[in-house]
């Protein structure tokens, strides 16, 4: 006898049985708030934890280091005064609470228009917002990996790069915190790539298109965005 699908069960299935997860979330757009809430809550909680643990004076020095040579003593002093634990906390928390839903919204709009142009069966915006919310839930693996790192180190001088242990920058490129290209490379994580794979499989399943065509549809906007970001970073 088949068990009834639930939103909480789908939190597990999106990792272990993505095919079943995509079957279950289809038609359950109201479930999208659960993974979205968890991702935002973990993001806010982790930032508060990190800022409580880190040597904040050292973090500010690391943040200003790339431009310090071009700044006067007065400018450095003023920058230090502006960079307070409160300001970091405010921008980090507000950025997560607003930034994550907005980023989901932009991605959902892309798939919404792709569905219209491609003549897909599922064309409602809420359906694609749900699709993004669930496929992006993979990102919690990055928080888990970072939490393990935080618990395993006794140092308080840990930058955003150090703690982001699942990013390609930390694993391969080693660009220091706040230096040119660091933000771009740090945004690419193992969980990001996994999420793209899950998106591809889900899109192929929902539309009946080939995996190759689904992959092209999924990856196109990210390739364009990263190409533009890369040019800006180099300039």
C-alpha cells in the first residue's frame, strides 16, 4: 500500500529519491514554503553563530586588506568604525531574508517563461517557484559542512572563505577573502552543482524532454550570469 506523500517526507526524498519527490511536489505548490523557510532560517542562524564566534577585529582587517594599501590612515579608521558587529549582522540577516526569496523569484521567472515558450504542461508561476524552492533545498548541505568545520576548529580567526568548505574556491582555487574573484568562485559549491543536476532531472521528468535538452535549459541562465560576473570581476 502506497504511503501518502507529505512535505516533510519530501525533504528527505529530494536527496534520496528525487524522482518520487518531483512526483509528489507536482500539484502541491503550498509545500514550497517549508524548504524556503528552512534554508532562510539556517542561513540566518549560521551567520549569527559565525559572527558570535569569529575574531571580529581580525575579520574587519581581512575585509579591508585588499584595499588597505590605497587608503589613508583616516580612511582606514573610518572604515573600521563603520564595520561593526551590528552592521555585519544587519546586512547579513536582511540580505538572507530578502535575498534568498528574491533569488528564487528570479529563477522561477526564468523557468516560467521557458515553460511558456517551450509549451510545457506546467505553466503556472507557483509551480516553478515550488520547483526552485525544492531543488535549491540541496544547499543546506553547505551549511551542514560549514557547521561541522566550525565545531571542529578551535581558531576564531576564520574567514568566510575558510568556513565555506564546500565551495570550489575553498577546495580548488584558494582566492583569499575579499580579493578579486573570491565571491564568484565561492558561490560555486558542490551543493550548487548537485542542485543543477537535480533541476535537470526534474525538468526532464516534468516535461518529457531529453536530459540533454533539460540540461541546456537549466544551465543557460547560470552560464550567462557567471560569464557576466566573471568579466566584471576581471575588470
